[in-house]
């Protein structure tokens, strides 16, 4: 009977460790990532570019690719947005659709989707791919590749 106890204890410990570890690995970040994107859309549609940018990683290592150019760093990306969307008319109303959120490890995810701006005289739209990570501040966009259909 004594010889079985260490084996039974070791087996129970292994199962418990797997449940804890496997559960953490299988955690789906989709709801949290979707909340991040919803907050960005809400900020944009209030005309709040600074609020929109809160969804991005505030780091010089942030990477934003669009229009054939790569912008590196949070501050240059913020400045790019403010220059390109100088007023509410230029900003229009943003919507995201066709979201496909793919977990890429416990603290990372890939997001594929479509964007559209509804403006008075046009409706630019396109696709995006985001790499998001859970940071100390919450989920943040670390890499953004956005294309335009125009």
C-alpha cells in the first residue's frame, strides 16, 4: 500500500499541473481583443485620436505598415494619424467587420479584419492584420498592417 501512495500522489500532481497549465494555454483571448477593438472604434467615432491610440503599444518598437510605408514607434504613428485625419470630416465614422481573432500563444493573438470609413463624400475601406499582445496595461496592438482597397 505504501508503494502505491507515491505513485498515486505523483499521478495526481501531474494531472493537476496539466489542468492548470493546459487551461492557461487554451484560454481564448477573443473577447478581450474584441473589447480592445470596440474601444478603438468608439474613440475614433468620438473624434478622439489620442483615445484610439490607447489601443496601441506605447513603445518605440510599435510597427505600423500602410500605404507602402512603415512607421516605427508610438509617437510617430500618433503624429501620422493626426496629420492624415486632421478633423472630424476626414475621420468619418469607423467600422470594423469580418473579424477573425486567432490565439497565438497565451499572451498574443493575430487579428484579421476589414475596416471602413463612412465620410460625406467617400467611403474608403480595406483590410488589416494586427498582432496583439497582453501587456501590463492590457491588450495592445504591437504590429499593424493596414491596406486600402483604393
